[in-house]
């Protein structure tokens, strides 16, 4: 990469349960690394200012806007994207609840909403509507009006509780 992008360094982290090692630059954001080098198309870039939530990923189980995280910040961390959810080709309970409740229209914000929901339900398996609204407020959806998203989060919480997750 051109020198203007900063010095190169070796980066090691875990991505969706798989150890990853690669060379990158100090100026590379996590969002760019995921999209351009790891084919992580679920991580969307929109505002690139950590405002819209479309690029949300989980870093050590904490939701973060990957557009505002430099790749070097995830060294030795566990990064999870929407591509890493579910098992054996089956969607996670949250992904299934979003699909079953049509909690998206254009789908651009959906991956971020799903990851926020995964993190929320890991912390509170039975959140009330105020808690759900608080958690998803960091992700802007311009299409649905949020009613279907709230239903999907409630449904995902119910499914996870019933499955003992």
C-alpha cells in the first residue's frame, strides 16, 4: 500500500471464530479491512462517522462502529460480524426472528441491528421496550419505522429464552 496510508504492520485477531493474520496499515479502518480484505459485505459503510450504525460489529462482544475503529485496535481481539452468526448454515435466533418478522425493507441497516440485538440479548435476555429502543437507537433505519424491528427483537428474545441460550 502507498506510504501515505501509514506504516505497515502485522495484525492478528479472531474473526467469526477463526484466527486471522495479515499485514495492513495503521490508517486502515476495521470496516475497510472487513469489506475489502475479508469479503465482509454485511458490514455496510454509510456515514463513516460512527453515527448511523450500519457498520456495527461486535468486538469482544461489545457493539462498535467499525468505520471509526482502526484495524490495529482489534489486535488480539475477537471480532464478530453478521456473517459469523448462526451455525451449520442455519441463521441465529436473532437472524431468524428478523427474517420472520420482516424487520427490514432495504436491508442496509439490518446487519447492524442484528448485531446490536445479539449484544443486547447476551446482557439482558428479557429486555423491555425501553431497553430495546435504547440499544437500537445507535442504528438508523430510514425504511421500517422501527415497529417491526421491535417485534423482531422481542421474538428473538423469546426464542433464545426457549432454547436456553
